[in-house]
C-alpha cells in the first residue's frame, strides 16, 4: 500500500469517526456536570472530605447514567422490543422492506454443558402494532463475537438479504448465514460454519470470504499438491428471479482475485438460468452440484482480464442481466 | 452563536456562565479526545464530566497563558492517563476471578462492534492501534491538529509526534494492505 492509498483510507476513517461521534450528544453530560457542581456547592471543607462528598453521589449518578445509556444503546428501537429471557449482547435494527427499522437481529450468548460460548442469532420482524415475531434463528457453536449484520438489497429486485456472522478470536474461525426475505417468507441461502482463519465482509451487494486452506483444497485429479497451505477467496453474489422472468443481481460489477471462486446464489431449483461467459477468463466449477447450496453456480477466475457474464432465463433470451468481471493478480 | 463571557470577572454566576460556554464550545471535543484514549463511551463521558468539574474548580486560577482549548485538552489528557493507569491496576486485582476478566474482554469487543456498526471498519482499525500511535493519528487526521498542537496537548516533543505519526502510518499500511474488500 502506498502513501496515497493510505491517505484515502484515513480520509474514509475520518468520515466514519464523524458518523460515530454524531450519535453522541454531550448535552446530557453538560446537565450532569451542572448537577455535580450544584451537589458540591456549600461544601466548605476542602481536601479529602470535599473529594469524598463529591464522589459518593457521583458514583451512583454515573452508574445510573451508564445503565441508562447502555439500555439506550442496546435497545435502539425503544421499548417495543421483545421480552427476552436473556439479555442480547448485540442488538441491531435493520430494514429488510420499505420501513427502515422493520426487522431486528439479536445475538444471545448461552453456554452448552462444556461451558463453551455459543451464540443464538434471532431475526425478528416488527408487526404493524409494534410487536415482534421471530422469523429466523440460528445457533453458532463455539462462537465468541457477534459481527454487525449487513443487509443486501437487489436493485429493482423484490427481496432483501440479511447477512449474519460471528467470529472466534481464540480459535480463529467464523460462522455465517445469508437469509433471504421476500414477501414475508424467509429462506436460508447460505450457511457456513468453522471457516478456518476466515474473514468475511459484505461490499456492494457481494459477500467476500477469505479462508486459510489445507494444501489439497480444491485439488483436481492429476494436479500436483501445493507445498503449503494458502488463502482461498470466494465471492458470493445473490441472484433473484423476478416475477417478469428476468434475473436480478445484487451487483453488476465485480473484481476478483485470480484463482478465486465466484458463486452465484439462486433459489431456483427447477429452472436453472442460462449463462454465457468468456471461457478464457472464467471457468465453470460446478453447476447445481457440489456447490455451497443445492442451487448455486460456481465459477473460477482462471486468468487475469475482463469478462462479461450474461445470465438469462432461457438461452438466447433478450431478458438477460449482465455482470462485468475483472480478474486481477493475486 | 456562542458568545464568550469574560472569565476575568469574578462571582459564582459568572463562573457558571463561563463553564457553560466552555462545555458547549468544547464538550464534544473533550468527549472525543477521552474516547480516543479509553475507547469506551461511558468511561469517556465520565471523564469528560470530571474534566469540566476540574475546569470549574480551577477557573479562577486559569491565567490565560495558553488558550482555553489547550488548557482543557491538557486536563483531559491527564484524566485519561490517570484512568488508564488505574484501569491497568484494577486488571491486576481480580486475579483468579476469570469471570471479571472475561467481562472486561466482552466489553472491549462490544465497544469495537459499536465502532464498526455506528462508524465503520476503517475507523475501528485505526482505533486498534496502540494508544501512543492511535492518539497522534486521530488528532492529526481526524481532528486536523498540527504536530505542534499535538505535541503541546500530549506533552511531547514535536519530533516525537512526527516519529510516531510515521510509525503509525507504517503500521496502518501493513494492517490495511490487501484488504480492499475487508
């Protein structure tokens, strides 16, 4: 990375810091300071007595404020949230339909008999009266840290996707789930557990996964075993069959690392899409069989260059959507 | 528009007026500075409140040798350093009490998650830098302070600030390299 790239990233980080601090309001702090001063007024003794007199009520006030703020942060949608038997360790309001905070994800921690840290991720939908109902839940075993939920929407599409994940720092693996929400129906598109030395991120409607692989991972018959483990990169793009018969993609442009796998995720079991692509740059790895789900299509980024991948309902159809692909060096 | 009251006039009411002006003028910045140090919004808020209590207490003795801004920043830095020192000490006390240590670890993770959710991944990555490097980076790049101002606030030589900035940039280059998508 050169200095220019770093400066750009620092500029982005600055904007992110502004966004982070925008949510904080020091007006409450001002009132607390005034109260502290009022409480200290009239205490004529200086030194230790003054210190103690000032601190004792302060400790209580600070604790109360801390608890109040904690509740505020953990319950950003107010008091309409569900009554939980346990306290969620992370709660995030998300919008999966037209309303901004239409859904919510909670992560609960619970121990199994081995006292391992497990997480239960629960996706709630807010009803018209402000009540919540569970529409999806999933357990992530031996997971330590919940990650923020990302929502993927397909432009002019009819569905939204929630991406839920967790990681374990000690064991260095991740778990993740991709859940589709459409017309009040939930479908799990993707479930991966114990991804070794993994990193996962949602960028521009695409899920990018990095994992550490054993030497013989993805080895084809007759290929020489690589000398040591390496990194494998995978890009997942949700695809949706619209009611007009065309396919919609969550993104139309993607840059892949050479050797990476591109996976189109669909839920169309009976009508596989017709696909056209540049076979120099891309190679198909699996179509409907052996992929991450029963209806995924895997491509391998074989060679550096650019390619266009057309996806339509029938061969030669005019109703095709196009994905522009750039394959870059590792 | 905030109008600066005259700090030279005496009297409790005037002191309160000055304090209110200072809190409105610098409250957010003091909170941010404290957060950059302690990386916990509740502790940062508590520190910010303590800073202004201290400011109120010392307002009569403020001689105007430096600007209010620098004076208040210095108080904040000292409070944060005290907090971190006492916090390190507290971490040694509950030895054997693993659940307390676990709670602290969980809280740190939660704070980091909030940074990612409410700010962004890059902000959180900058905050992951060790404190001495983090402080110069955030003051220089986020708060747009000059190296001279940073040196004054942190009580360092300007050359030290520059050295730390260089080292922090190298650390960030390594950390962020090859993570266009991360």
